[in-house]
C-alpha cells in the first residue's frame, strides 16, 4: 500500500520508511507542508502519517485542509506534545489516531493496521484463491459462504504465505514476521500456528504443505 | 501542595469599616447635639415671645388716674400663657421698686429682656418689661415681670431630644451599613481576582483577563508577567524531558530498523542469534528511555498536581480502546468487565492515564498470548478502585518489593523490561493520596493490580 509520511526529522523519517517498507508498503516522504501538499495532490494514498510541528507551519492546518477536501484517506498524527487537550483537538480535526513521540515501532505498526482496517470497507482488498476468500484488513476468511475471524498471528502467517504461493518459507523467517523480538520463542512455536491455520483452511482447496528441512509453503490442492 | 503562610498586616476591609464607623459616630453625635441645642433655643424663643407679649399687654393696661397708677390685668395676658401648657404663671407689677400687684419677691432681669431663674422652688423663665409713666408731672418707673415654670418646655425639649437621638442613631446605623457595604464593594474585586486564581488548576497559567479596578491593574499585570515566566519555565522543563527521550529513541529506532533489515538477509544461525540479541537490547533501551520520560513527567507533574474530576470507568474504557491495537498484536483481549461501575476520583488525567498504561503494558507483556486482560472499576471503603487482572504467571512472593525502582520479578523469563513501570504507577497513585496493591488472583494465579484512589464524587 502507498503511504505518505510528513515528518521533518530526517533520522526518524528514515527509520519509519525503512520499517514500513519491510512490511511491503511504499512510502513517500515529505519533510515540509509544501512538499506534502504537492504529494497528496498528485497521488492517492491509503494512509497519511503526519507530524504536527513542521518547519513551514502547523500540521493541523494540513489536516484541516485535507478534511475540508472531503478526502477519505485516514490520517495518523505523530505528535511530540503530550497535552490531553491537544489530543482531543486532533481527533476533532479529523485525525483517525495519534502517536505521542517517542513511540515504539510495534505500536506504530499496530495502529496503522487498526486504522486501515477501521477505515476501509469490506471487499476492498479481497484475495481469492480456489474456494478461499481472504480479507487481510478485517482478518476474515470465507470458505463456501462461511466466514470466520482469524486471530492476529494466524492472520499474519497467512498474509506471508499467501503473498507468494508455492514458495517455501523457513521457520526462522516466519518467526521473524510473527513475533516481536521481545518474545523469547523457539522456532518450534511456529508449528502451533501452522496447525491452527491448517484447521481454518480445511475445505478451501488451499493447504499448507511442510517441506522437511526447508519450511512451509501454501499450495492449491 | 504546601501553602506558605504570609503574615497579615491588618485587613483593608476592617480598617475601612472602622474608619467609616468612627466617622459616622462622630457625625451622629454632632447631629444629636446640634438638633438638641437648636430645639432648646427655638423652644425658649417661643416661650420668651409669649412671655414678652404677655408682659407688654399688662404694661399696656396700666393707667394713670389722678395721682395713682392702676392696672387691670387683662385676661388675655395670662390666658395666652395658660394655653401653651399647664405651667404655672407668676407676675408682678412694680412701680419704682414697690409692688403694685402680683406675686412678691419675683425678680426679673434688670433693664428688660428674658432670663432663667428660680421662683417658688421651680425653674422659671422670666421676662421683664419696663415703662416710664408720668404721674402729675413726675416720672415713675413701672416694671412688669412675668414668669412661667418650664416643665412644658422641658417636655417639648425631651420629645425633640428623643427625636434627635432617634435621628442620630438611625443615621449612625445607616452609615455603618453603607460603610460595610462600601468596604465590601472595595474589597470585592480583590476577592474576585483571588477566587479566579485560586479556582485554577495548577497548569492553568493563562493571564488574568477579567476587568479589574484601576488601582489593582499594577498587581494584575505583575501577576500576569509572573505567570508568563512560570509558564515558559514549566514548558521548557517538559519540552526538555520529551526532547531528551526523543533524542535517545529516534537513533535507536533507526538502528533497530537496520538490524531488522540485516536479519532478513542473513542465513547463518549464529549471525541471526546475534542480530536478535541486538534488537532485544535496543528494544530494552528504547523502552527504558520511554519509561524514564514517564517517570520524569510523573515527578515533575506531582509537584503541581492537577485536580480534574475523573471517572475510573471512563478512564478504563478509553484506555482499553486506545491500547486495543497493541493488545491485538499478542491476540490479547483487553476488556472492561460488565459489572464495572462509575468510580469517581480527582486527579491529573495525564498521570493517571500514564499509570494505567504502564499497568496494562505489563499485563499485555507478561500475560499469556491469546489471553485476556480484564479491567474492573468499583467503589469500596471510600476508595475508587480500578483493578487489572491478567492470566499470566502472577507476581513472585514479596510483590510490594517490585515497585522499587529498577526491580523486576524473578519469573519474567526472557521478556524485555526495565523495571520502572510499577515504580511509576506507585508514584502516581501515592501522589493522588491512594494506594497500589499487587496480588495474585486466588484462583487463576494471574497478577492482579489494584489502583486504589480516594473516592471523590
């Protein structure tokens, strides 16, 4: 997905861009309001990350203009201010969520995910494979008209596998994607989630296959 | 909060009232005496005029008949005196000092006029009228003296004195009341200013804009200037704390991202292990920096504790909504129990949110994956209580020792943490006059954290 990042701190911006690119998003970075306006006029973004204090003005002005144009693009505000009144003000102006600097990147990731899910309607990013319907944003599976809700780790595991069917993923890679580095997990923990996901996928014509000594892959039966 | 006691150098209001009342008393007394004196003189004048008229009419009634002088006292001369009151009337007509008719030994002022004297045991007002008569070529001095007792006049004077006294007292009371009102009115703008400043929260450093009397403008502008400087200094401190944490965490975030990118590229297990270890260390530093920031903010804000009405149930619901995305990362259900009830208290919303967030961070971090964290608000024993339960391993023995700075439980396994979290919570709660209780759930064995704050509806 394509995101716009408006942030004047080069170090922080580089880190955010690198981090979100790891998850496969494309990020345009604007260091000031002028550039940000130019970007958002020419491209449709799925999400805007907006800093409040910028060299050429206040991010809230941008937010107000943005909402005045009736655009639906969700906005997450990155703010260094910790005053409650500011937060209320931000949400009034039409921000979808906010993060107070300094923030954890896992929190940024979680909030991006939550906002996208909340903002986008169903069927927006539907993946069909054999008899399987999969909506990564809402985390729902539909098999033969029956819809089930995936838990977070199952969802992320399926996201990784479905992005490249028939490609083998090692346990180590999957652990990297599923667990935060805070969690002290052995690579065998991944087997639990593979097992659960296999149950979920029963009857869909899609299966997870173990390749001994290599890893797992998603394949059509 | 401590309030320094300033020695009071008298009260403006009391001083004003005392001055106004003293002035009113002097004026009232003066009024009383002036009215009394005036009335005495008026009454005397009136009596004198009647007495003189009476004496004159007697003197006019004197006739010279041959060698003798006769006087036929006209009825009207005495009746005009009698009509005034029940006072007794005395008169005497003397020719060259010899009593012609009337009362003996009645003496009037020499040469005519009016005077006060005593006669027959009574105070009398006495007038004398003199006249020269020619009897057979000889000039004879005739003298008419009329006197009247003064009880009627005294009665009138008593009535007037009473009226004067009533007038004086009334004037005094009126002056005192208006004096107190005036003093209050003079002090009111001062009180209003004091009230508007006293009612403010400690973070409300906006200048005073309410209109103030001209005499108070220098005070108000001095106060505004002071608050301006205080605000600048406070926001510098808060900015500094935030900036410091920001400066530490941003480079850490950059390094972490680079390490993650590297981790995706390398295959050799020992390199991967090293990179993972590096990321964990960075996360720990970053979280510590965040908590140090929290801790600094708590210490800083505790000195000027804000007092806003806060409902713990609302706080729980808002925080649950806010942290839901984070809890979801570990498939943890963050819920507010159905049987929660409003639990009002007062305090600093930023601090309480920060405390609750630290508790929930712990619960999310140490609780089992796909578990449940339950918040519940209730009121018990004059405490508004917010409990947070998880389904994790619970606290090891000696839970209260965990709230010491940098203390961590022995059973945390490989989970990253700086040990500052509960210290922050403890400080926030005790700053608000409450108590932090840590215990393990009797059945499930999970950790249960109770934030007990004063119940203030």
